[in-house]
C-alpha cells in the first residue's frame, strides 16, 4: 500500500468539514475531528499530531495502550470507540479521556467504579443502534432514557451525548435519514439532561450527511490514514 500523505489528508478533511458546515448552516467550529488511528502505527499518529490533530480514536485496547504509552510525550486526547468487554473496563477507564461505545448499565457502573477520583470525570457517549440491525451493538432507542438517567447519578462519569455507526447507505439522502435517527434520539435525551453536547456520528463515507444532521464529532479513519488491512 502507498504511504498516505497524512498532512494533506488532514487538511482535506478539515476543508470538507468546513464546506459541509457552511453548506448546511452550521458553525464549523462546532464540529470536532476525531482521527481514528486503529491498526495504524505510532508514526502515523505522530504525523497527524504534528498537524495539530489532538483527538484520536482507537477500537482495540491492547493496540491502543501501546500507542498511548509510546506517545505519552504528546498531549493527545484518546477516545475508546470499540466494543467493550466488561473485564476490560479498568484499563479503558484509566487510559482514555472519552468512551463512545457504552451500551449497557453494567459497563457504565464499572467505568464509574474504575475511574479514580484523581482523574477528571470520564467523558461518555452512549452507543445507539439506530438501524435496528441485530448484528450491531448499541442500545435500542427506547432503552436510552434509563441509561441517561443512570449515567447522571455516577460521579466519575460525565455523560456527553450519543454515538452511532449507522448501516451504510449509498446516497446522501439515505445517509442523512440514518443520521437524523440518532439526532432525534439526541434531542430527546437532551430534554432529560440539558448538559449533553456531543453527537458522535459521521465516518469517511458519510461525513457531509452527518454534519447536515447535526454531528458535533466526526470519526474519520480511512480519509486520513488510508485504507486499513483486513484484521486477521
Ligand atoms: C473504524 C471506525 C471509524 C472510522 O471509519 P472510516 O470509515 O475509516 O473513516 C469510525 N468509527 C468507528 C466506531 C470505527 O470503528
């Protein structure tokens, strides 16, 4: 695979974010770029950090821990965005600033328990299964309210908002429709907790639709770091 030009890819993605925001009447400053570096080497993260990129997303704990350790000289903000096994909540709670993929009560309680009070509260997004696919992780929209209320009572967590990985759609309208489902869940949750400020949606293929639908954090891997090798 060719080496991706990470500096120019980041510049391109930031321009796309700005263009999408302007086109859809949003302030570009209200959209944070989360660079998804899973499967990519420490050197690629360093290249992105040199461009001023601060937020990085990882899916696999072991791999992430190694990068966090190797890059501890930089002040990066690490987001865990992968499936969470309940026996991994301690390292996740202590090594990351954000967790986007919380979809059940047990995980909320364990992250709260393991986040020491020497650290700032852990930022949390609840992952929602907006497409209703049985294979997708995420809480069903009708079960969200209970989790929002529960998170509000946990002192070491700060509930920030919602995250989804919508089913792929090939048209803008199809993507927008999927993203609006999460957006509607978000506004209902905000009535329960007005402090919520984060809508984590939009990947390389649906960035514009996600911003049109109100995303405040786009999670971009491929468009920055190039295609990923299949995980064996
Ligand atoms: C891999 C991944 C991304 C990035 O996807 P790209 O299509 O490479 O931009 C975003 N969010 C989650 C949860 C991921 O697992």
